[in-house]
């Protein structure tokens, strides 16, 4: 930790993608509550403005940026301009994600490409852009939000599971490349979390998932935010390259 951080002078800047709702929103609220200056990113400005206002009303610091993370140039440019504007980037949470489910044999090229671009390539682009400011600050905490589907596979999710498994390889590689610079990189793999993404799944799927849980309840976004809070903390500097499944014991992966 730098002297300035130890004396409490540094306001850590945390970028959270996919912050407009669901897991990303819970992560943003948690990090803001812990004193981070949170940069909220997703495609639509209005919910980000609402969240920024909510954080500011409770005494926190937040900035809202509408960016499509599937647009490489827009994402890379946004991260560079955030670093210029706020002077630092300390924490990056690559959370934005989509599903385009279907059996592999029937999956279109478009559904494959869109999911890979949004869920995997965006994380690489964001890390590449954020790494320099983190190195300048001699501190970094990168978190990729994966999925248990990327660890154990899931029928109907070839694109999604491949993207999330790709994030595991990316996480380990970045951990190895940047560990010497006091930058950690970890992956949090949620199991089944109640958000818009899972709301419309059939009851049979939810019942099946519940039957697999050791902890007999579906997850909530705050369960994931709690794990992100720890891996992005100053004290988590010796934890890197890990896949942490936060899934109520569904996979025990
Ligand atoms: P969600 O409720 O559907 O929210 C997705 C977020 O990503 C929204 O803020 C959305 O905002 C943003 N987003 C989507 N595409 C984007 C793009 N191209 N550019 C910028 N932002 C984009 O999903 P969630 O359940 O919170 O999931 C969050 C993450 O957790 C995802 O990576 C997901 O794969 C992972 N996960 C979720 C579960 C679960 O059970 N819910 C399980 C495992 C993993 P806009 O639409 O406004 O852009």
C-alpha cells in the first residue's frame, strides 16, 4: 500500500461495468459505501444517472458513463478518459454480460459472436486500458465476473460457457503478468442469482437449481457484491489468479 493510501488520503477509483442493474448495481453500491469513487458503466444513461444520484445522496462519490462494452474503441477510449479525468484507476470490475442461449447445433454465428464480444473480449480490452494507470498508481484490483457455467459447462449455453471459461484463462494470465506490480486479478463465478438475467427462466429450471444448492436459497446480488468487496480490498493483495464460486455450494468447484 502506498503511504498516501495508508494515511487515508487516496480515494480509490473503481470502474464497474454493467452497473445499471442486478449484480453490477449491488457491487457499485457496496464499493461506494466503502468509500470508493465508483464509475458506473453500462449502455443506458438514465439508470446510471439514477444510481449516481442515489450514491451521492448517501454521501458517496460516483460518475456515470454510458458505454457499450462490446464496442472496443468506445470502451478503451472511455477507460483512458476516466483515468485522465479522475487521475487514477485502482479497481476494475468486468461485470457486464449477456446471454443468448440455445443448443450449440442451432446457435447462430451472430449469437456466438455477440456473447463472446460482450462477455470476454470486453474484459480484455478494459484490462489492457486500465493496466497502465494501475501500474502508475502501483496498485490494482481486477475482478472478472464469470459464471459456474464457465467452470462446469451448461447445456444450452455454449457461447456463454465458452466466454466465461475464457475469462478464467484471462484472469490467471493477467494475475501472472501483473502480480509483480501489486495488481491482482481474480474471477468471481456466481451460481444462480436472482436478477433480470434469470427472472424468466422456467420454474423447472429454478427447482432443479434449488435442488443442487447446499445453502437452500437462490443467491442475491449482494452475495456477489460481498465477495467483490473482499477481493478488491487493500488487504487482499496476496489473493490472485483465483476462481471463487459464489453459488450456495451448488457446484463446490
Ligand atoms: P443483468 O441483470 O441482465 O444486468 C446486466 C448488466 O450488464 C446491465 O447493467 C446491462 O446494462 C449491462 N450490459 C449488458 N450488455 C452491455 C454492453 N454491451 N455494454 C455495457 N453494459 C452492458 O445481469 P446480472 O444477472 O446482473 O449479471 C451480471 C454478471 O453476472 C454477468 O456477467 C453475468 O453473466 C454474471 N452472472 C450472472 C448470474 C445470475 O444468475 N444472474 C450467474 C452467473 C453469472 P444495459 O443493458 O443498460 O447496457
